[in-house]
């Protein structure tokens, strides 16, 4: 893996970690059950993407 590719993967890891954390916090704050469940699903999606990027290393 080139240095540039490594920087891309590290950047993507940071973005996915941030999105997962934001989704988790938002899901806990939203009163609408359907919307909260949807945001919780997004948290899982971003967690899965984080894992996939991590496996590239």
C-alpha cells in the first residue's frame, strides 16, 4: 500500500468513527422512535464501514 493510499484509509477511518459517534449520540437524543431507530441503523452501517477500512490495514 502506498503512502497516499494509507493516508486515504486513515482519513476514511476517522470519518467513519466520527459518523458512528455522532449517530450514537443523536439516536439517544431523538424522541421520535422511528427516526431514532433509523439513526441507530446508520450507526451500525458506519461501524461496519469502519471495520472494513480497518481490515485494509
